[in-house]
C-alpha cells in the first residue's frame, strides 16, 4: 500500500513538472513577435518571445522563414533567444526585378507572427533617342531614302542593388508605325531590326538607319519607331528571353520631308 502511495506521489510531481515547462497539450505560453528592417538588399529580422510567468527566456528556439511577393516561404533556419527572449537573423534574398514585398515569418511552437518590408530590386531606365527630322530635295521625291538615327551613349541604365558589377545582356527590337508608311529599321552593327547590347551599369545604342519612300514635293511623312528592350540569358549557347527579366520600351519620332521645288525668278 505504501508502495502504491509512493508511485502516485511521484506521478503527481512528474505531472506538475510537465505543466511548468510551458508546452503541454496547449502549446507554448506567451507570444512571439517579429520586426524587419532593410539596409540595401540586406534584411534584418528580429524576433522576441515573451512569457508572462518567466523572466529568463534564454534558449527558446524560433524558426525563421521568408518569401518574396507571393512566392513560397524559404527556410532561414532555427535560432535560439537570449535571456531577454530576443534573436535576430540577417539575410539577402535572391535578386529580383522591380519592387517586391519581402515577408518574414517566425514560429515558436504554435506561436506565429509575420512582418513585411518593401525592397527595390533590379531596375532599368531607358534614355529616349531624340526625334529626327530629315529632308530631301524635290528631285528625290518618291525615292527610297535612308535616314540615319545616331548612336547614343548611356541609352540603357541598369541599377542592380544585388551586384553592382553584374553584366546584363539585352536585345533591342525596332518596329515602325504606321505600317502603311512601309518604313524599315536596320541597326548599324547587325544590318537587321534587332541587336544585342551588354550593360554593366550602362549600355549604348549602336545607331540605326530608317529606310522609307520620300513623299511628293512639299509633303512630310511622320512615323514613330518603338525600341523594345528585353533582357536575355544564355541557354545551350542560345540567347533567350530571361524569365522575370527586365523589359521596357521607348520611342523616337522621325519625319521625312520632301522640299518644294526651287524656282528661279
């Protein structure tokens, strides 16, 4: 009988000890919160665990993960708090384009919290090619005319906060509107309506030629050239559009005038 009483007493003490560990069937007591801050492309996430009945909170494991936009959460690992219940993790997300929201999630047992920060990724700006006004004499009316479009340094600028020394490959394609003008564009370096440029910070426009038939005397034809820029990547020695890469376009107005005949008094 004494042996049975002793077992009951030990069992009762064991149950009390389990209940005092903060876990139990209801999960961890208290709360966990997270704050995030960005410096450049580095994100620092700071989690804090609080417990209303415990003052020394050292060693509480907290799991960190993050996602970019609406993507899947990526694991950052599990880290342990200091005696104030605080632990911080710094990380760099993989490069992305445009502006994205980066969300950090922290988990301590069944306790969870989220915090987000807006981060600027790789961006591209295009400097428009100035308008071109070209004229021919009356004796050149209704003839095929080549109009030079000058080269331009710094046509394309890439801001890559993840890697300032990175190299980006781009394709430029030229289209002309209205199509009824029958105009075509060829780049100076390729002789076709497409070319590729490499940009480490900036990339230059190689120059082009617009060819169209001049109008009758005393008339002007106006067209708009659209330069479409697409980032490329190399797959199996072939340059193909980069999924999620940089894209953009800019336009140049071109006019061709056939001057009136020169009259002699």
